[in-house]
C-alpha cells in the first residue's frame, strides 16, 4: 500500500485546504521525517496567503520545498521540526529542523535537515528560520560594543534581533512598537521598550522590521548623523514613500537592505547556509525566545487559522502548529 501524508495548500488567495500527498520511500541519502510542530511566519506567510507576492518576485520568494506557483495553488512554509523515522543511522530518531511547509510527514535529502541540539526543545526550535534571519541581519549590521541601537517593529523578526542584541556587551537596545502590549515581550527578552513617539534617538544603528511606511520614516528620525538603518521589512506588492529630503543628505544617513536568501557578504567567504542555521539553533537554547510563541493550533485547523492570522483577528508573533503524536 502506498503511504500518504497530509499537507496544507493555499488553493486560492485567501483560501487554504488540507490535501493528501503521496509519500515516497526514502532513498539511501534521504530521510523520512514525521512532523512534531511547525510554525506560521506571520509576516511572509500571511502575505503569501492573501496573494501579495509581486510577479517579479515569484522566483526569488520560492521556499526551498515549495510546490506549486504563486499566487496559487501553492504549498508554502519553512518552519518545520520533526523526528527522523527512516534514514541514515546517524539521523534516525533525531529531532531535526527543516525548511519544509506544513505537512504531517515528508521525505527530503539528509543534508536538508539540521539536528536540533539537546538543549533546545522541539517546540522552540520552530523559531530557527526566523532567528537565522536575525543572525544574517546582524552580520550585515555589524554592531559595535557600546552602540545605541533601536529595533523598530516587535514582530517575530524584530524580536529575534532584539533577543540576540540583548547579549551584546555595553549596547543600548530599545525595542520600538506601536502596540504597548509588546512591552511585556521586550521585558521577557531583556531589552527596553518604547512607543514610537517615546523612542530614544541618536542611534548608531536602527534595525527596521515593522513593514510599515511610518516605521521606516521613524527609523530615519532616530539615527545619529551618519547612522544606518538596516531594512528587514519586506513589503510584497506595496509601494512605500520615504522622506529623503529634509536632513537625510546633510546627516549622511544610510538605508541598507538585508535578506536571508543569501549569506551576508560580511561572512559569505567563511560561513555556509548550514553554519548559519546551526548557529540559530544554538542561540535558541535561551528560554527567553519562548516569549515569541504566542499561540498554538492543531494542524487540521490551519484552513481556519490562517485567514484569522492574515486579517489580524488572531494576533500573534509566532503561531505554532501542533501535529498528532506518533501512533503506538
């Protein structure tokens, strides 16, 4: 009898469904993984869900194990933690992270999974892809000891950046967001919090991750002369306006993009994608990251959950998806 898995597909913009998927037998250099939990990357995945990926970015935005094409039907996602049930002896029984969509079981090359350290619970390891984005951004930003830094936008990525910066010596780190409820998250991460109007200025570095025009404009206002904004937001098909008049030129401000699709040029000669992901998993040994997981639903409820996440009816940083335990 052929084996079958269940997967979440975006059948049309704004509409998802659970589909049966044929499950191949793993080859000699492949693994069969049973998913324990996955997570919804609220920014990118809800943008995909509403059909907001620009046609010019259809190729660049493909996830590693995506099936189908934008806008739909498409199977999309990249935060998956599971247990290797079949494969090379060194991996069999190991908890692993993989950039795979929401699916109960899957077969991938053995090199596509990264073992989760024993110090990191599987339920927290779903954040690895987001923390990897934060690592790459900080390689791009290269903060220095004693820097004054603001992180504007307390979503998954912004909070991950702030959590890592909290470990830097002698830096002033402030997490900035329009939602006062994010103050509690900031406290859990060990950083200061401010509403945009109360944020401390004279920053050497601002990491922007709010995906809003107002957030980017405020990021520029917070900079000291010759300071830099690292732009982590991805706006999809939206256009944004930026105040590049006023004192932008006289203060010699810089706006630089950062994107996880390529290893930062600052480390590209010495670090691989695998190195970067392994580092992200090591960082997740810190229980402070648990503050980023703000909700959980069953896999079979995803068709009802994603519309609520996309509309904001279900507020979340990282929304974790749980799967049925292995049959005994």
